[in-house]
C-alpha cells in the first residue's frame, strides 16, 4: 500500500495512531524504516522480517481455526528516497520485488546475489550473513513526499493504486482541529494547546507552512516555554 502527499499532512501520524488502536508494537508488529538506508541494509531487514511473517502464519495455522487471521508484521518505508534521480536504483528494485502481487502463497521472492550473501541458508546463518534469496510474506506500506510524477509506474501498479493526498488550507485547518486534542505532551495544559491551535489557524500566523508538522512543533515549544512560545514559533 502506498500513500503519497506533501510534507506535514499527518500521513505518518495517522498511520501510527491506527497501529496504536490495534495494539501493535513497534519492533514486533511493525517497523518504521526512515530515510538514509542502503539497499543492502533493507535486504537484511527483509530477511529478518520474512521469518517473523512466516512464524505468524504458522502460529495461526497451529490454532486450527480457519477464521483466525494471523497478525502479519508490516514494514513501513517512511519518506525513504527511492524515486528521485540519482538515488540508489537497487533499493527501488528490492521494494518492487517485495510488493509483487503475482507470487501467490509462496511469498514474494527477493534476491541479493553478491559476495555478501550465500546460496545455502544454513551456510549464511553459520557465517553470520544473509541467504541470497528470501520469500517475504509480510506487509509493506510506503509513505512518500516525493512528486507523484516521479513515482515508478510498476511500483504504483504493485501497490494496487497509490493514495494521492492533497488538502486545501481550510481542509488542513479542519484536520488540525480534529487531531490537536491527541497531540502534544500528555501533561500539556489543554487551554494552552487550544490557544496555540487558534493562533496557527488565524491570520496572525505568518509561517511558511501550515501543517500537522508545524502544529506538532508549536505544541512542543509552547509546552516547554508557556510564556514565550509565540515569539519562538514565528520561525516555523
């Protein structure tokens, strides 16, 4: 699944809130992969999480209840540059492989055949490295700020059609009002939080970007500096 949209729309925040409501735990049920990762680093993560996904499926089968759905672990690529010119092409190819919808029950085949891996899985384990191929059955979510025109067409097809998000300023204000109560430090004064929100949504705020990211930063600043927050938030 792919979600594309400009920065500060709250894409990651909403996803994490969904995981929280489901009781999912980071590092166990899902893993956030941020910008600044290599293709081989991602391949190593896939190898480890392929085992997690397979274990979840086997645990579900052992219960003998056909209606029981396993909790399939999910890898989330959060604003990892993979479409811009000059970025490592191999990373895009790996993610294409792990999102291939034609592989069926066997899982999606992801390969890395270099001297860094070994064809025999047992030899790879003994050598402390990775096998040259792995079958991945887990979930994949891609969150990206990159221009929709730059997104690889085969990648779009594999995601079942990406969700392109665009919002007007009025829509952003409504989203901020809706999510503000659950944002910011838990100990923050609700009245101060409302004051910050009202200021951001008014003509008094002259910052470059009105977004969920701006709201998050402003709440942190206001909570830390209740008396001087406004002068500090001017630079947002």
